């Protein structure tokens, strides 16, 4: 048996599992970790090996160790997930870089956002022995330290990038963009097919007898995903020969806070925006982009039930487990990230950044319990 290999594998597995659970918020700030003895037994390694793994996480700022009390998840995550590295591994570091033009750092670290990123990129990059670094650029446009220090081999990024930042910090590095295509950036892209996203939702409702279908989204900014999805919804409605009056396109405000789109501090109330559903000639169905609970609560406030009064198709980054869920379109964000990692490996291995590609992944619709079948004649009344 190769003892050195076994040691490294166990050490890496423990460190990886703890880091993943912290970033995916399966372990919350302030939560106590299992004891060194418990971790040693679980991973079949010595307590000294456990301590080395914990030392690495502590150096990253992910955990804090309190003498006499134990080890806890740090209250605030560091800006970067970095490892100490040798000159050899220094050339095998891929940076995932998110920008506040798409979402805030708080949103990045939410389980439903970070999980697909960590799993999708990490699985592919680890197979090729590349380290995954994770950073965020807020509205101050300050780059993470690894970009300044030259510790990055390539960048997978998400969000619109200001030209001066791109030219100063990203030029010359292999880059792959996710979701937000910018024609001014000459690189490869991986995105969900936004027309298919709307097409699948409209088709499902059409097949269930619905003819009056509304569309709800929050904020429409120029060149944003929401702008693309609004256009795609109208195109899908035309495809099925359905009327799409402007009042069926419901746009709720989503104000930026200090230039960032941040998670809601409390459950928002959209009953005013959804007032069209109280009219006698109301739509019978609604397509939303994500975040089903606020829509459910807002419709209930109007005295409407899902799906008895209104059928709803929502969206989600990942696939739900089990069968008790709403009808939704899965954006397959994990697969988007994995495909981005594969493109990055190709760029590095082939050493040809001119071979740019744009890959669209088809979303998947999963029927659930929020859409009911109705008579198409009734829907047209």
C-alpha cells in the first residue's frame, strides 16, 4: 500500500468536505465542528493529520479554534478560498470570479448559488489536478489578491465586466464566461438556453389547456438575463399563437443596494403587482423566474390558491429531490459550471485561446404540483 498516497487522499478528502460544507452553508457561521477524535475516526486518519487539515482551513479564515471550547465555522468568510501552494501547483489554479453586476457576495455564498458552482467546477478541475479558487469583485472593482499576485492560470467568470478591469487584470489569461454573454469580450461562453427556458414553460402550460399566461420577473436592466428572458417569453408566446399583451408581462422593482442586487431581508409582498389575477378575465397561469414562496404568499393574500386558481411554473438552479415540489424549469447551473471548467481545461491544454466557443445547455422542465389541467375553451374566455 502507498502510505503517502493514502495519507494525502484522506487529508485532502477531509479538508475538501469541510470546505464544501462551509461554503455551501451546510455548516453555518458559529456552528461547532466535530471533535478531532471524531473526525479522525470518520476519515480513518490520525489526529495529527486532522489538525493539519484544520490548520489549513483556519489559515483561510474559514474556521476559528477556541481553546477549551472547540472549533467553529468562522462568522465571516474570507474573500478568497486559497491554499498554500508550491511553484508547481501555482500553475494549476483556476479562479472562479463573480461580479456584483450579477449578484452580491452574500448571494454568491448562499447554498443554492455556491453549491452548483463549487460542485460543477470542482469536480472537473480536481480530475485534472487543478485547484479551484473563488473570488468576488464588488462595486469598488478591487481585484482579489490572487490576480494581483499572478497566482491564476485561468478565469471562469460570472457577470458583466467593466472594460478597464478586464484589460488590466484579465487580459492574457484564458477566460470562460458563464450566463452573461458580452460580445466585446473575445472568449468562450457557456449559458443556459433562455429561449428554451421560456419555451418549455409555455409549452407545458399550453398542453395543460392554458391560453392566458402571464410572466413575472424582478427588474429588467439592459443586456441582463431578465431582459433576455422577457424577450424569450414573448417569442415563445408567439410560437404558440398566444396573445401577449404588455399587462401580462409583470415587472416588479428590484432596487440595487449600493450598486448590488442583494437577497431580500424579508419575504417580499407582490400582491400589488399581481393584481391582474383578481380580474374576471385574469390569466390562468403564471411563469416566474425563481423564488416560489413570495409568489405563493402574495397570491394567497389576494385570496387565490395554487394551482386551483392560478397555475405556476417556477425556475431553479438545481434539481429538487423527491416528488413533492412545484412545477419548475431547472437551469442546470451545476452543468453550466462543469462545461465551463471543461472549456477552460481545453484552452489551457491546447494553448489556443483563439478557438472560442459558445455552448448553450438546454434546461429541463420537471412537472410538479403547481399546475393543473383546464379546458382550453375556459382559458380563452
